[in-house]
């Protein structure tokens, strides 16, 4: 199956923390994202919690607030639920077309 690259923008501190946690889990950040995407697609929800050593890890609320500040500072408009669903439908249709031609 063909693969596509995805770019994720994170604050430097968040990326360092994420990389360190992934190392604790015995995986790369790329592997963690693939596991997450597959689980979300399969369950159509955020289906799991991964925890690491909390001695150096900020709380989930701290991480959420940090990500929220980043999103608010972004120049990108937020997508509506209809727009998100349209993108999902388009991606699925593209995947079906690729599968049919393969």
C-alpha cells in the first residue's frame, strides 16, 4: 500500500517530551503516530491511554492547554465537523481508488 507523509507542528519542548516518552515505550514517534492513527480509525474514537514515568511529565491538562495555546496562535482557521467529515470522506475515496488500481 502506498504511504503518505504527514507533517505535525509541535512546540520544541513538546516534541522533546514526546520523543522521550516514546523512547520509554520502546518505540519511535513515527511508530506511536501510526499506532494512534490505526487505533482511532479502527475504534472511531480515542481508544486508549499510554502513560509513562510521570516524574518528568506534565499533566494531561497542561499538555492540552499548551496545545490549545499553540492552536489559538496559529493563523489556520479551525475546521467545522462537516469540514472534517468531508476530508475523511475524500481520503477514504482516494484510498479506495488507489486500492482499485493496485
